């Protein structure tokens, strides 16, 4: 099981190519903050715009930079079961610690279709599989009953839950498995999720304040979500700003402002942050003492 903060890594680009130097610097900054793991080839990495050979390049770069100090999960999901199986086998070949498999998007499968999809993916591999429920991007969502059925498949070992639906989360935890990882995928509601029984988060915000998030999660587990939320409230505006435009646009700009990555370059159809948002992010980073 993986607990704590797992950063869904951005992919730094320079002149349209993967910027390995910036990526290594980013990984080191995250290790310095104490994060427990990384997701490579997730949405935040701009996975729809990465070629397979680039995914391998990025994975190997992160693995080398992490030096065994953090787990590495590879995003392998798509809206094609066959392609997801291919990528999950690829993750196992690369030596990933597990695969993050998103609910198939666009084609709107039934709950039985979702069950059969995840079952087929799990059966193709011996590594750990983590479900990824993010209806804001996929439209279709996992129902709790489907998750409970999937819990019976031995190598499905957790869920990234990004619905921000706390009623759903309460139902999810009503049948929690001790050998599962329950990680929030929504930074704004992570502490509420942890207060209900979650183990941490796969986060975007952790790029910037991973150490503070680790502290907040520990506080939520020990003292309750409300106490932790009160202490963490100074980062609420930053959280809002990092999702004010499509992810990972704002966080890439923040990382470039902090000198962690060289460029905030993205690949179309994503565009750089607007000038007004850049100004707000810079001001907030300064007010938090994250840049001078």
C-alpha cells in the first residue's frame, strides 16, 4: 500500500522536447519535501500528448532521479481496454510499482462494462492496479457497488478518488479494505477525504507545497479534518489558482516561477497561463514566501 503524498508529475518541455534536466530537478525538489511517490504519464503529465517512447524516457529519468526513495506509478488508462492492457503490460516491463487506470472516458460504458474493463486489465498483469475515478473528466463514474466488486480482484489494490463527492466517499469507506490504498485525487477536498479514512492524495498542489500537505494530512489523521483545514487555510487561494485554468497550465507556471523547471511550455491544445493568472500566481507565491 502507498500512503501519504504522491505527486502527479508534470512533464517539463523545452523546445518541444522532454526537458530531462528540469524533470530531474523537479524530482529532487519533491524528494526534499518528503513525498512518498510519483505518478508518471497522468493527466497532469499531459499524457494524451506523449508518445510511448517519451513515456519510457520520462519513466526512466524519474526512476533514476528517485534512486529508490519513492514509488513510481505509471498512468496506463485510456478509453480502449486493449490499449490499456498494452500500456499496463508496458508498465510492468518498465518496472513500475503499479499502474493507475482511469475510468474509460468519452464512450460512457455501463457499470458492468467498467467492471469487465478493470477486470481484464488486472488479469493481464501481476502488478498492483489502482482505479482512478474522476467523473469531471470522464463523465462516467464508478459507483461504490462496482468498486466493492473490484475489491475482490487480488491485484486491484486501491483507488484515486477525484469526484469531490463526500457522500460517495463515505459510502466507499463503509466497505474499506485494510490492504487497499485510498488516495484523494482532488486537492481541494483532500483533508475531508483523509478525515473520513483516506491515506493521502495523488496531488497537483504538492508540486509547490508537498511538505505542507504531508503535515496537514498527518494532522487530519490525528486531530480531524476541521483542525487540519483551519491550519492549511493559508494555502486555499493557491489551491484555487492552480486550478483556475486547465491543469497543468497554472502549476507549470508556478514551478517555472520558483525556478524548479526552466519553462512553462505546454503542448497544444493546452496554452500557457493568461497574463492575469500569471500575475495572481506570482503574487500569491510571494505572499507565501515561496519566491522572493
